[in-house]
């Protein structure tokens, strides 16, 4: 999705604000979906709570508390798990709202990414977005660090590493190129200004990067089994087989 939005950004440079909102909305939901993926790897919510009930979980992890190793470990409960889910879900809700608010203010001339003063609306919205992203990544990182110790066969490290790579490429890379354009290190080339050229360069890089990330993601999520299909399907098939055998025995008798 991010690669497709980057292609549209190359064709319609003036629509970059709308394109960033669509990409941010999609990636915001990825925070919540990654948390659900980790939960499903345990076998569901009930199985995860049952397995984590007898262990303590370290909360001194990034990006919030990586510098606080003295924080006490905690036990996972239903209430705390609900807080974890809300922490990831708020990113999916707030990111599109913040970008939509930025578009509304941008049409009125009040949202200027080049203005980084203390009174800049762009600066405060960007800081609020950064805090929301950090708070959404923290509970996912806590569950990931605990899950990777029990699920070495699920390739969880590669999945989380690719998620972090997308986060860096879609957020940090754009900020770095924008800073270089404002500092004058990216020259203008009519009919494009330095800022527009920086946005075009970022979109071109994202198309190439998302292609390789997509290939690696497909490899990490795809798993070959001796018995194809999900366990739930196997259970349904076994129940159906038992039912057919029972009917055949009744007819035979």
C-alpha cells in the first residue's frame, strides 16, 4: 500500500498531503494487527493469558523504557492486556485524525512543514504523532520480547524486524530528506522546487524499498507445513470424517 501511494505521489505531487494520510492510516492499523498476530501465535487471547500467567514480563523495553532496567517485572492480566490493546489501537485511530487535521489546516495556510518554531502547528502535531507512535509500539515490543522466547519456529524476529524497517523507511527517511531540502542540500529543478524534489526522491526510494520489503515479508510469513491448512480446518475435517464414519456404521447395521 505504501508503494502504491508513493507511485501516486510521483504522478500527482500536489496530492502529497492526501497520500501521506492514506499511507499513515494503513500503517496505523498495522500496529494493531501486529499485536493481534502475536496473540494468535499463542493460540488466542485465552491461551496467551494462561501461558503468561505463570511468568513475569519485563517492561523495560524500547522505545519508552529501554533506559530504565530497574523497572519491576509484571504479570499479564486481562486488565493489563486490555491496556496493551488500547495502546496499539490508539495509533490506528489518532494517525488518520492528526493527518486529516493537518490537511484542513494546510488548506487554510496554517500548516507549514517548513515552520519549526515553538508556535508552529506542524511542530506540535508532529510531536503528538511521535508520542502516539511510541506509546503504540511499546506494548507490541513488550509482547514481542516475551513471545520470541517461546516461538522460535514462528520466525517472529524477522516479522518484527520488517515492521520496524517499514516504520523507519516511511517516517524517518521522509524527515531526513525534508531536512536536507530545507537546508539547501537538494537543489531546485524547474518546474519543481527543492521541497517537491525531496518529496519525489522520497517516493522513488519508497517504491524500491517497499518492493524488497514486500518480498522479504512474504518469505517470513509464508511457512511450509507437512499438513497444509490451519488446525481449525483440520479439526472440522476430522469431525466431519467421524460423522461420516458414524453414519456409514449406522447404515451398515
